[in-house]
């Protein structure tokens, strides 16, 4: 069972230059993302956009483990397509991200 684990003990894929841990047992973090960082695959754009340089704080969970993920995400968007959320990732080809993204000045799920 994975519950109440400490974010500061998780691993980074593409660690940002600036991140702050705070809260009880450092259970909260603020990420200051690098410009043009994202996870994005096989779009309808021409030329095709492919990015695998977003910031991802993660822990590994065994395949046979049942988990429930609960999180609170607060974003302070400054630009079109700014986003924050959760990601489940097997590898660079198999992942899903979900959260809030700013499109045309409106938050979208």
C-alpha cells in the first residue's frame, strides 16, 4: 500500500532547475517549469510535435499493486498551454497525463 509517502523521496524525470518542498513532512511541492517543457506525442500538427522533456516527480509501484491516486493540483498559469496535473508512465511510448491546461485563457481538463 502506498500512502503518505514523502515527495522529497521520489525520483525525477527531467528535474526542473527550481523546485520547493514545503508543508507537513514536505508533502507539498512547487515546481517552476522550464520553458518549452512538455510530454506530447503524435499530434495532428504538421510537422508532428514530439516532446518528452516535461518535469515528472514519480515513485515506482509494482505491477501487482492496487493503488488509488489522490492529489490536489494548483496551477498559476502565465502562458497559453501552461498545465499541471498527474501522470502514469510505463515508458516514453506508454503514458497518460491528466490535469488542468490553459487554452485560450480558459482552464480545460
